[in-house]
């Protein structure tokens, strides 16, 4: 009957939709629109990269909203387009079933094992990388459950400045990645007296710091509220956690070399409060400073 979808049409539509979830453009390829599928696939890669760069820009929370909308909108377009194409019985891959399904399987395998990993690795190593905050060392600036984006191009033409929150490999164990705030740069003299930070013999005001231990302890027993003075070597940095009495930082393991720094934290793209089992909506898209 006219107006009703045949069984084959329904199967084609379902197949096109499912394949689009595996890879944008694959639903079009399965329906015989190979060039169209390839173009959509390439555009999806370009938009993915563009969305990642938009996410680290300085217009919260619209940086995350805009990045998400770009990719979600394009995905929905590709999904609907694949369904509309699949509804036409004249559109098919026009290959024997075994060859046709084998071709689709090869495309998915090549995409998932070669193309996507290469692009993802390049972005992670050179441009943007995502991390999750597992500890409270940077409270209140970073909370447990914050998911952050790190800009790896931030210091391409310069060095970290005092106050920057950076991500780096722990010098004594490079398998561990930490986030801390830069307090001292090469040439600075750092000292802490009863929780008061001194830089170059001058009191330094820190609006971001919290103290959970106000007891004064000698430098020899625990260097949390009394430390130094120490001089930061040229080309190195002195970093501290904002949760000053509960942070494993330069007071314990020394200075941070430039080559250990991964980049500067740009924004929070997701935040989950595990203790209360809820999303921290007010933190999504927030710039970290």
C-alpha cells in the first residue's frame, strides 16, 4: 500500500541510522551515496577539531555550549540525512551482500583503529587534552570530579607565569599527572611563614588559598605552613596546591622543570559531585584561574 514502509525499507533505515552512530557518513555510504558519506565524514573530523578549540576559548559557559551544539547539530543532520536517503529504495550500495557488509566493516575498522586514534593522539599530544581531577589538592579552584581541558599550545611562545594553573608530569614519577598553581619562577625567592607566602621577601596575597590546618609546625617536621627560603633555579618553577595544607607539591619534591609541563588548564567541561550524586551545572564551561 502507498504510504507504508516495506520491511526492506525499515531495515535499510535502521541500518543507516545504526551505522551513523558508528561513524558519521557510513549510513550514506551504505545507501550508495559514497561521495556524500566521505564528505560528511571529513567534515565531522574538521568540526570535531574546531569544537575542541572552541571549548577552551574565554567565553564561559558558551564555549562548552557552542562546542557541544556544533558537533551534536552536525551529527543529527547526518543521521536524518542518512535516514532520508535510506527511505528511497533506489539507494543502495549495489554490491553483493557479503562484499557490501565486508566493505562497511573494513571502513569501520580502519576508522576506529587508524584514523581516529591518529587524530586523537595528535590533538592530545600537541593541542588539547582532557583530564579528571581525582583529589582535593586544588580546592577551591578545582574540585574532585571536575573534568578539565588543558591547552597545550599555551606556552608555545612563552613560559608559565605566576598564578597560572598548570598540568605536569610529577618529576619523581612521570606516570603521575598533577595540577598545581605556579607560585615562583626562575630567580624568585620563596618562603612560607605561618601560612603566609613571601615572594622575594615581600608578602604575597593569595585570594584562592584555603587552610585546613592553622597550627604552626616547624620546617623540619612538615613543610606545609613554614618553608624556605629557597631560590628557584632559572628555567624551573615552584608550584603549590590551593588547598595549601593538603597538597603534595614543590615543598616536598622540589622544583618543576619546563620539560615536565603539559600545558595550562583552560576550562572545566564537566563536573560530577560523586558524594551528592549530582552534576555541578554551575561549573561547566567555567574558566580556571
